[in-house]
C-alpha cells in the first residue's frame, strides 16, 4: 500500500506576506525625497517563494501558513494557486491581518532593504496543524520563524522518516531544538559567520555540520554558494546576469536545491542548478516574477559552460 506521505513532494510551512516593492534610482538620505522608477505587488515570504519555485520546476507542493481575510490575503492565496501550489491547509483568519513586506530596491545594484509588518497576525499555532497533511510529503521545508509550530511539524516529520530542510537566515528562539530536527541546513553567509564566529564560509559550513545532517549549505549572494557533506566541501560560483532585484534570490535557491534533492543529484550539480535559478530570478523585480523553469536554468548552465 502506498504511504500517505507520498501525496506531495514537498510541504512548506512559514509566514506568507504580500510584498510591496519599489525600485529607486538610488537610496535617499534622511530627509531627502526621491521617486520610484518601478513598483510591483506580489506574494512573498521565504517558504512560499520556495514552494512556487518548486512548482514551476515541476514538483508537487503544498504551503501551510496563516493569512488574513482581506484583500492582501486574497492576493497571497490567489498568487500561490496560480502557480499550482496547494493551499488546502492555508488558514484564512477573519480576525487577522495579512503580513506585508515593504521592500526598497536600489536601482544601481539590485540590493534591497525590507521592513516586515506582522502586526495583527499571531502566526500559525501548533494546534492549527494537521498531522496527516504535514506527513503527506517527502520533504518538509521550514523557516523556523514560528518556533513551536515548526518544532511540532519537524517532530512529526522525524517520526515518519520525512526529511526536514531548514532555511536559516537569522537567529531564532529554541534554535538548538530546531537544528536537532534538521536534515538539510541552508543558511545565509551572515548567519553562518555569526553562529560559528568563522569568516571563511567553507570553514563555517563544516563547523555547522552535525552527525545526523545530510548537507549544510551556505549561500554567498553574488559569489555563489558552498556546501559541506560527509564527502567533503563543494564551492560553486554564481552566474553573471543583469541584476534588477535580489529580493527572493535565496528563497528561490532553497526551492531549487530541494528540487535537486528530489532528482537525486550530487552536491556539485545541486549547487550549480540552484545558483542558476537564483541568478535568473534576479533579472526581474520581486521574488516571484523571475522564477525560472527547469529548461531556462539548464539553458543558462549550458551557455555558461
């Protein structure tokens, strides 16, 4: 009999904000005025964007989170569904506001600053999870933000033999508990340096590795990514593209990396493919609009040699 967890390739759990983005000709100083050259409103959030990436690459995915019953929430939900992400366990709370991320992008280099408004949203609570749904996948992807909820989901996954992928960009409460339930750790360079005290990302990746891990990956932005597994260290440089906006690049990397795990690729190919997906995303504004298909990533890889 087929195990119930095979219904989805990946289930993601995290916050689901609406992104309001604007490109500026340059960052203004305090008390200085400027005008946007381009604006965009689209769904955002680390885990939802990773799920959209996976769906666009061809995986079966579901997202679990909480939004408000307002126009912003409708846009978030419709954006996920339009990209073939299952939302059957996305909670729409009539008493909550949908989180909103305000993103200012420097038009000279595509780098951004983000301010997140989570007022009026208590976040997904542990008791709101459905164990049967959470365990209906091969991989569970978490951002660790709603700590107790993530811990409950990760424990269920561990009991069912489901692999847990953790996106860690900053320090979280009960971090050691979450790390203890993780199989694949993907961190930003900033977190890796802060947590380990090591500036060299290769040494930091190795220091982060634990006996029960499969892989530790440290993303390096425009410099690429590095991974450590029991077979050793792998470094892959980034691809050269015309950068418009770096918003969501790391989230797309995470989705592409999980897709690589589904394909059974080795670490070298997984990092290179994920770098390519993240690079192509950067050619358009926002975390969603530039997410590529598998064919587009493979084309970039071929043309780059």
